[in-house]
C-alpha cells in the first residue's frame, strides 16, 4: 500500500495506462495535485480517506465514461488502501486524426 | 448568493468601521470634535417617536407596510441562505464526476450533427442528484417542421449521451428560427 506522493504517482500511472484517458486533468480554477518536497504529481489529490483522480478523456470516447472510471478505480484499488476513489473528468481531448 | 453576501458584509463592516472611528473621535473630543455638536437630536427624537408609536399601536399604514416588506425580504433572504449551492460538477454515479464543459461540448457536438440544426448553444447545470440539467437551444431554418426536429433532436441527444454514459436528468430543447447567414453553419 502506497501513501502520499507514492500513491499519487501510482494513481497517475494507472490512470494514464487506462484506455480512453488522454492525460491528467489540470482543473479549471485550481490545479489538483499532490506535492511532497520538490516533487509534484498533477491530477491526483491524496487525502487521508479519499483519493481524487482528475483526467482528460480521449474523444471520441472508446467506451462510456463510467466504464473508464471503473477501470481506473480497479487499477488504483490495490494501492489506495481503502480510500474512497473519485474520478473527475475535467475535459475531453479530440484526437488529432478526427475531423470533428 | 455567496457573492452578494460577501459584498453586503464588506459594505456593512466598512460602514461600522467608519462609524466606530467617528464615535471614538467625538467621544474623546479629538480634533476639536464634540459629541454635543453632532446634529443627531432630530434623529434621536424621530426614533423615540417611532418606538412610542409602535408601543401604542399607532403607526401609520405606510410604516406598517414598510415593516412588513422588510420582514418578507428578510424571510426570502433567510430561505435563500438555507438553500444549498448547486454543485460545480455533474455527478455520474458513485465517485465519478464530469465537468459541465464536457457535457456541454458533447451535447453541442451531437446537436450540430443533426442535419436540420445550423447552430446551437448549450447550458448545463449540475445537480446534487446524479445527472445534469441540459438546456439546449438549437437554431434551425425558418419554415421547418419544428415539432419533428425537436423530438428527433431530443432523442438523438439522449441516445448519444446514454451511449457515452453521461447521465441527463432533464433535457430542455428550444428551437429558434434563424437566418442561415447568421448561424454557425449555413448548410448541413
């Protein structure tokens, strides 16, 4: 079970490896991130009892957003240590080859 | 409401601060200012008369109406304060949220793929319960069958959003007849 920045790093890696995730979310007004020392992991906020993962989804979506969120949750669960994991889709990123 | 309260409290506290400074200056006779020289005698008498009138039950109808209006205003303000603020993000299920712009982009993209729609504007409101309230305004040519377009557009948007897993608790579609020269797309 990871904690603090390690958990944030693991969550970020797990989220980015999930199909349908383009990048980590940067928030709108405040950047969600976890800091420790000189290190910063964007898009993940680790709390004592919860874990918030902000993502930017790839568009067109390869599968419904709840499924993407569930996959992320499953990947993160072993490291999360029972924390309630919340997935927030901050934005959609249109793929370069799509003429949308 | 939060912004209004903040502005109100700033003005109130600023006013109290200014009054406090004046009170100290006049109470301690600083800078040649004396409490007795303040023109508050008439004001004090007015307050006295008002309180006496309220005790005797002899207030004028105009005063009673103003007091009732103030009480109603206070009640409305109190109820508005009790009402919780709308969440910023759209709740999808347990532990999954999307920002309103994501839903807006998705609805707008789908709406503008419908052949009769020349342009659209979307407003999404998040709710405390899962799902968003979507207000979609679509611009169409004059003389089209609005009812058919409206129902088609509504079902297309609902179908697409449910495919993507974006829950919509209420979808309001409004069609506006527009000049194609002034819309985003002239021909679909």
